[in-house]
């Protein structure tokens, strides 16, 4: 698969595995491929920007950085990404066109664009959106990119969206963590109290759920049971459990009688009204017994907890 002639093109991948799978499709000698390992750049700590921001003092808040200074990050093994960034910088020399082939989405766009801006690249950029790495999907992605002349501009807009989210998360986490740690953290706690745009609302949801579980008061409610006896002597219990739980036994018994009586119709039809899924054919003759009672069930705060059912006397 050729990307054109007369100009040097660089493909920017998010992961080395994706780059290796696509390299077999490139036949042009002017094509070069590079890959990241996630985000290669990381935001600098405030103390590295200004020494007076290193100690945590409430009077120094809020700390606002515009733009956020970045530095080569580290991989999971603790090794710096600087050699990889230097290798990408070397490959960018003489490149007239960059095709971003990172994962679709704002984060994938940001992984490539932040490196290109960090290295000062000013050439043409196109976006290759790969949904899969089989040959058919790859050819479709190239066709879609060729038909969209402004794919790079649209992808840059997605990068700016991701940059705005990063800017908000950085300042919210930085100032929020320092503020609540300085003012709300008990002296016995040595570690800072983390604050962020994702983890804090998630913690609030869990705390609210836990509080509702603790405040929950169990109540008995009732389901209506109708017993159907077929001509062969088999008994089938049909349950009626309305969405709005019945907490009054008298109401449950009255509802059971209404379901049993209903308008004039056959016993089999009455059985169908009492159960949303009849267990036997409406043509089967049956004897509908009187309601055998309303089964009392204790409600629970967790829907996944198995209900304990007892037969009411």
C-alpha cells in the first residue's frame, strides 16, 4: 500500500504492536513509522516550575498555570520516555506529512498531537481512523481518509477538547488536593487527601449508596399467587408481582380475588390474566383454585440479594 511519491510521510501509532501489524502494508520507501507508549509527556509539578509552590501552603492557592508545562513522562517500569521522544524527533526531519494512526477518540488524538506540538512540527497532518487491523478495515480507513480533506483539522479540534479536559483536571486536582488536605485532613493522616474530577464524584456516589443502605428499613410486601391444577393433576403456581410493591395484606388479597374473578371467561383465560407467561396452552382445561395466599417477601436494599419468601397463613 503506497502513500504517494515525492514526499516523506510519517505514520504515528499509539502502540508498537499496532505499528508492527500495519508496517507490512507500506511499500513506499519514503514512508516511516513511529509509535508511542500511551502519553509520552507528563505535566510538570508546580514546585518544578516555581520553587515557592513546592511547600503546601493554603495562602498560595489557587495555583494557575497557562499553559501547563510538560516534561517527558515515564513508562510502567519507571524508565523515561525521553529516548522515544528523541527518536520521533529524529524521524520527523524532512517529513512533509504526518498521518496520525492512534486509537480513535480524543485521547488517541492527544497522544500524537502533544508530541508534534512539543517538537514544533508545522507540516501537513491527516487522521487515519482504524477500527480494526485486518486488511479490509485498513483499506476502508485509507479510503475514508482520502475522501476527507480536512481530517487533520478535525482531529486537531478533538485534541483541543482533550487539552481542555486535561487543563481542568490538572488544576482541579492540584488545588483541590492541597486545599482539602490542608484544611480538612486530620493530623493523624500523613498521606494527602486526593481530589479529582473523576475520583471525587465516584467516591461521593459510593458514599451516598452506602448511606442509603445503612438507612434502609426492611418492609414486608406481598405477591399474589394463583395455583392452577391441570386435568392431569399437575399444579402450577402463577405469581403476580406488580412493579409498585403491595405492603398491605388486605390489598393483596383483594387484588387476588379480582384477578381470579375478572369478567366472564374460561378458567384458562383467567389463568392467563393472572400470569404474564402462561405455563400451558389456553385450550387446556383447568381448575383454578382460590388464591392460596399472598406470599410475604422482605424487601432488601440491594437488588442482587436473594429474597427470602415465606407463605402467609
